C-alpha cells in the first residue's frame, strides 16, 4: 500500500476511530492506513493493536507544545491508567488541559489535536522512507531525528567500548530502564503535576488514578517527604549534588523501577528561576552511579540501566552543550572505572538529540548551541 500524503483525511478518520473506541477495543475495526503505518514504523510489534499504540505514541511525542501532547495523550488513552476509560471520560480530561468545556473541546480543540497527530504520523512515514532509501548508520541531522525515537552510539573511554542509547521523546514515555534520573531543587519540592517540566511530568505519570482519572495516590511526592523526614531535612534545604531515590508508582507499568532525584537547582530569591552549576550536575551524576551500585546489590534482579536527561537545560537555563558536558564528565569517569550498566539519555527536541549524538560520536559541538530543553 502506498504511503498516504500529508493532510490525508482518511487517516484522521481512523485516528478518530481510535479516540472513539479506545486502544483496547480496536479488534475488528478497519484501520488500513494505521496498519500500513505499523508496517513502516513498528514492524516488530507483537500485535496490530500494540503497533498502532506505538505509532500514535511516537507521533504524539513530536507535538510541539505540552498542551497539545497532554490533550492528545488523554484523548487517545495514552496516559498511564487511561487506556480503558470511556471516550467521554478521556474527552472530559482532555478538555481540562485547555480549561474549556467538553463541548467546546469536541468542536474545536479535539479537531486540531487529532489533526496534528495525523500529520506527524504521515511525516514519520515519509521520513522513514527517506531513511530506508539512504541507509547507513551515520549520525543523523536534526531533521531526521523527527522520524527516529532512539539511536545507539558507540563510545570509547580509556580503551573500553560502551554502547549508549539516545532517546528523543517525552521523559514519561521511557520504558524498560531500571533507573531514571530527574532534576530536583534543594527543597525537594515537586512542581504541580499540570506544569511543564521533567519532575512535573514524572509526578503526573507516576500518580495512581481511579478509572475516572482522579488521583488516588501521589507516591513520588510522598516518598520524597518521607525521605526528608527520615534524614532530618524537613523544612531545610539539602546540598546540591545530593541524590534521593524513590519508587516509580504507576510508571512501574512501563518497566521503570526507580527514580533518582538529582538535587541541582537552587531557587533564585524573588523569582521563578533557578541557578544550576555544572559542577553540581557532575557530582549528582557520580552519586547516581554510587547509589545504583548500592541499591543493585539489594534488588532482584539487580539494577542494570540508568537514563539521564540533559540536567539543568530546562528551567535551569543551561545551554544544551554545557549540560551535556557536565553530565558526560560524570558518566565518562564511571565508564572509565569499569561501570557495566547500560547508559541512556533522553531529550525532547531533535536539536538536543542530534547534539548528543554528535558529541558522543566524538564530534565537537558547535559553539552556537544555545537553545534550552
């Protein structure tokens, strides 16, 4: 079957079918265009339905605002715990993302959101055609990262070869990595779940919810509070470079096992901004590996993989290449000492992903890199 073109209305109609029936009720539904996208974008999927979910998750991860992504995830049942919700419950929750009535969301925002998802499915297919035609495994450009969600890069540290994985998607879509590192401020205060940041996304995704979406438990927030109480830091800041481990709540359904909260952000008095020092990031990375080794001996099976975002490149304001330099200094030192765990990086933008790959492949980053994640 030929790939449909950008703006193809039938694909949008099929995505509306997914919205109406939900991911777990697609059996017997005619979805030829989505099935064609699975052949191209998720050929290893175990079932047609799993492939369709994978394709939609990839497309949603490329939406360029948090509101679009959140609304799409609720609309299509991609939020953890929402896949069996009724269509009306998913639509109601998506409407709250924009703060509008359900009826207004149905007539206006939902059309826009699902249209954007359809466009990204088509762009992924078109870019995949280019990738297959060109072949090869050389580092990809910023544009090509739009069609790829992860790549592996080989690095050498003191004669030892390691294979690192770079992911390009929202952090709460990460799967099957034992430890995920999340930035934290010196007060161990998590942002509200509706905000746009890595800690907020993880708080939202880890929450345990009822079938209607009501939050029943906020486990990561509660475990951070418990840690502060046990260690005598309640109401007092902790030192930058500290790393606090917690469970993952509902994220355990995605194969995650631990969140390590790396304390790197110092709130700037009288503002909503933070100060982040690269040296604190490197210390937190080193502490992450030490903590992983400690906890691994008490875990069954042992903890064997860890994933880092570009710490400090969001609200901390660090340029991508400065954040990467600070994180890599800690990672490289541990790999040189013989660390054997699998190391992953996760970023949101194609620019950050391409920079990561170039640097890790041994190409010096450009001096004009100044965007923030």
